[in-house]
C-alpha cells in the first residue's frame, strides 16, 4: 500500500508541469521536436584579399589587382567552379594592433578588404584545392576584425541546400507528431483522453541559420547551411496544448 502511494505521488510530481487549469478546462501542454538531415547540394568557399598603401587610390588599386589575380588563377585551375563573387566588405583606416596609452602614433593608413566567395558542388577535396590556389595568389582566410561572437564558427567552407522549400513544413510536421505522441503517453498516465487542440506555438524550421565568422554575420544564398560535408540539419520545435477529457 505504501509503495502504491509513493508511486502515485511520484507520478503527480512528474505530471504537474504538464497539466494546468485554464478557463475551467484541464489542459495538457507538451513540446515536440523534429529534425531532418539532407545531403548538401552546394558549397561555398570564402577567402579574403587585403590591400593597403599610403593613399586610398593606391590601396584600392592593389586590392583589385590581388582579387583579379586570384579570380584568374581560380578559373584557370578549376573549371568546375559555378560562380565567383567579389565584394568590398571594408574600406577605411588600417587597424592599429597596439592598444593603451602608449599606442604608437603612426599616421593613418588606408586599407581595403574584399571578400571572394566561390560557389561549387559539395566536394571537400575541390574546396581544399581552391583554398590552396587562392592562398598562393595572396588570399587570406581571415578578414580584419576586432569583434568576435561567442560560439562563432571559424570556417571558410560551408555546405548548403538549394532545394529546401518543403523542408520547413516537413520538419514542423515531425515536431507536431512528436508532441502528440508525448501527449498521449502523459494523458494515459493520468487516466484521461486527449481532446481538441487549444493552441500551437512553433519555432525553428523557417528560421534562417546564421554563421558568424571573424565577428561578421555571413550571408549565404541558401537558408540551411552546415560546416559538415555529410549533411545539413534542419530542426523545429512546437508547443502544443491539448484539452483533456
């Protein structure tokens, strides 16, 4: 008898967070999670070129010459590149690496940073060879930045999915089914039956994934991205409230 009483008490403690009283109707709220993994169908390689000089016109010229040289080498050595996009991401004064009251008082020097993003098939070996070609022509793998975000991903190779329109609905459906299964298990323990759904809250699935590199938010043309060449993961979670009968 004592053992049965303790079991009932333990069940009450476990189920208490799930069962609530709202508008004189007993309700049960559960969270469900969904996950889908797909093989990537595209990849992006990102490198940078930095130009500097005494005058800004000289700096811009040097940065362009470096970028043109890198692009030419890439197109010559790698015929299966899809696209190469060159973007100015910083034009201004060269950062002084010395800090504090004794900072060296050098004259201002201009600096220009260009981002070179190469789009290819999801081929890791090709991506590595592209990086080597770019480095030989003067590219760097880090853009100048004094800002970093906690947990940022330090990578120059990213994999993505171009065919992803249906994934958001698919992963939400999996999350909802997971919530329903959990709700049925809990309602069985309480000796009640699930009634109609009174509310549903969603998150994930249609949220664009973000990667911060060197303190900058990287914008990729695909919504779902990964640093893992084997798969791209899409996740979603839902919170579902059922009435109990």
